[in-house]
C-alpha cells in the first residue's frame, strides 16, 4: 500500500516545530502510561517510539529529534519509566528512529507500509547493535526481537494509519 500525503519539514527556527513536537511528546507520555497498565506492556508494545515515528515522518527529522529526546527523558523523570539504566538505549533507538523516518520521508516523499517496515527494521537492527555494545549482553539486546514484535507491528500499521488517516493534512 502506498499513499501520497502532505509531508512537512519544519525547522528549529519555527515555533510550530516546538508546538508540534510538544504534542507528540505528550502522545509519547500518554500512550506508554496506558500500555504499562498491561503486564509487560512496555517491552511488548514499545509505545515510547510510536509518536516519534509519526512526528519525524510527517513533520521532519527536527520534530522527530525533539520528540525522540524529550519523550524518554520526561517519562523517566516523572514516571520512572524507562528506568535510568536503560535510558541510553531508549535514547539511541529513538534518535535512530527519528533520523531514519525523517530521511526516508524526505527522500521518498510518500508513505507506504514497506517504507515504514524499512524504518522500523533500521532503528531496531542498529539500535540492537548499539545496545549490545553498551550492555555487553546479546540476549538482553535482542529483547525487542524476542518480545517486541507486536510493538513493531503497531508502529508500522498504526503509524501508517495515523499518518494517512488522522493527520492527513
């Protein structure tokens, strides 16, 4: 499936960039809180990445980077999740996701399930390698591939639906 939608590239000089990022950060605060009501909901559904993907894809890497940095930091500070010990890994994956989504959207100028699969695979593979290097534990590093497949599918399918139907303009 491929859909043409209006994509933007907001710059750090625009106040709209910060307002848009703040809305996506808010989404990345609310969604994880909901999923953490489910046992193992965070590690299964990977909700902290959902609005980072959407923000970066729809509004550019600048919105994505702001969302990627602020979402985990605010969540950790106010709710203790993600735990400070895993914050570097979450930040790495979030930044990879934001830059990957911003680049792909800017290059292809369209949205498709295949492109979203590419982005999720990119940030997960390279994020897993980074996590393995940081933690020194391969089994822990591949946790998203062992447990988080539903979350990756949510990002791909839910992200596609959100971009094409909810924030189409």
